[in-house]
């Protein structure tokens, strides 16, 4: 099992900001797992774009390009 980096409290806050009155622990975990999976893919793509541009530093443009993919 990989280490989770996003806190469950943040997931609850996101869901409540979305209008949820109460949030089950399983819902928080499901959202965390989904967001971590997506963010890992976006991060990997952004790094590829930075390297392709001859940079070691990932810039906001790399992230924006990775979102479009």
C-alpha cells in the first residue's frame, strides 16, 4: 500500500464546500484516492514537459499542459 499524502480532513472540507452536510469516512477516502491518482498522473506528465523543454524545474505552464492531456 502506498503512503497517502492528502489528509482526510481536507477531503471533508472539499466535500462540505461542495454542499455536503455530513461526509462518510469511505467518501473521504474515495475522494482522496481519486485525487491522488489524478494528481500523480498530472505531475508525471508535467515533469515530462519540463524535461522536453530542457528544464529541471516544473513550471505552471507544464501543469496547464498536463491538465489538457
